[in-house]
């Protein structure tokens, strides 16, 4: 690694690679720090990414890394454990192997953590037949027997979304409060059944979900279970720079936390940008990649402005010295 880069990108997912590609194509020196633990690793493929529909997540990242490297981008397999602003307005990033690297600008694309409901079997089936997003996995679960694990008010919204994909939807009320009359009317109109009782676990056979087991012992046959994780931004590094995450709500339910930024990803700390799920909890892969591109372009423009200001100051100094020299020379010629 060099000692200093124009930009250090922390996080090598779609957002980080999207930014790195834009920056390297603008002839910026870029280092991508990547721990190699993408959020979507359990999924078989990414979806709604035009031209890359169904591509395995790690394959997309390999393609992106090759593209960035082709323009001179560098990579290090490590975790950034700390970052601090320096007196010269640069940043020093500490890696888990003890090394340090400096950056003129920082882009943090560390994503989020899916905090799953504490039901035995849910974590093990996550991303296969325990799902959350109909746009990510809905087509693959079409016409299947789908269950909705209700843990809050969002369950009604989820049930109606998944009813678009299959006629067989059951809502397990689990720990959610009673549904109001309006929601129950919608369920009845759409043929969605509500099952009371707490869910105790999942039934799996031949590596496929076959049912949802209630505390009563009853097993309700299901092929997929929809849950509502709490989306928690990976914000530890940003907190060390003075950026605190805030809660995002859907009605009365807290969906998770994110780090606020302007539309380009610029945070309130000068020189620090964010992109992807760390600042946008609902961003799918293609949206994160686009956000990375936008942040990369904004960072490049910010660097250009700084470099231009420096060049103008140097140019003005030279011009002032030239005028002063000409004045002194003229005065001498005239005996002054």
C-alpha cells in the first residue's frame, strides 16, 4: 500500500466498488478496504439489477474488483478498526493488522447488519427460504405456501406485498399486537389467514423448509417464511469520526438505524461520504451501486475544487511576485 491515497473506500460491496470505479476512471488513487463479508452472501443471486439478473453475489463483486483494478484501483483484505481526522485535513485509517493508511477523502460503505427474530432455525435458513424482501426473492417463492412472521405493525404491509406473488399466505401473529379491523378486512378480502400463537421453530426436511412449528406443537406447512429484521447500520467507524446513526421508522415501527447524508452521500464531517445500506436501509444492489457512483463523482468534484483553489492561490502568488519584480525593476530604470 501507499502511504496516502486520494480516497480510501471502506467496504467492497456494490456501493464501494461503484464509487471506486468512478474515481479510478477519473485518475484518482483509490484503496478499497474490504473484509470480504458481503451482506447478501447467503443469496443465490442478485435481482432487479438490469443486465446482471440472477448473478451470484460474489461473482458480481469479482467482476467489479477486476474492473476497478483495471483502472489502477488497489485492494486490501482487512477490516478498518478506526479512523481519525488529522490536522492537515486528511484521515488516518487503522487496519486490523496494525497497518495505517492516509486518505484525502473517506467513503464508508460498510452496509448494515440484519438482526433477525430470535426464533430457532431462522438464522440458519436466512437468504434461502427465510426471506424479507419480495423484490429480492419474491419471484423465486411465487405460488409457494408463504408464512409471514409478525413481529410488529409492518406485518400487514408485508402480507399484502407477498399476496401479489402467491395465493397461499398465512400470517403468524407471533409477538405482534392484534391487527386492527381495517387490516383484518384487507386480509379477508385477499384470502390471507391469521394464525394466533407464538412460533417456536421451523421444520426442515432435505434442506428445505417444510413447516412452521407453534409453541402448541402444531406444525403449519409452509415453504417460505417472511421475517422483518431490524436493519442496523455498521456505523462503528463513523461514530469514531463523530457521526451518530439515527433511527428510521415505518409508521410506529423502528426499522433500524442509518447514518444521515445529503443526496450525494456527503456527511456533516468534512471529507467523509457514505453510500449504500449504511445510509439507505432499503437500497438493493443496483441502487447501492448507483449511490456509489454518485458519491464517487461528488468526491472527485470536491477534490477538484480543493486542487483548483490551491492552484489559484499558487498562481496568484506567482503573479503578485512577477508584478512586484517588474515594479522594482521599473523603478530602478527610472532612478527611483
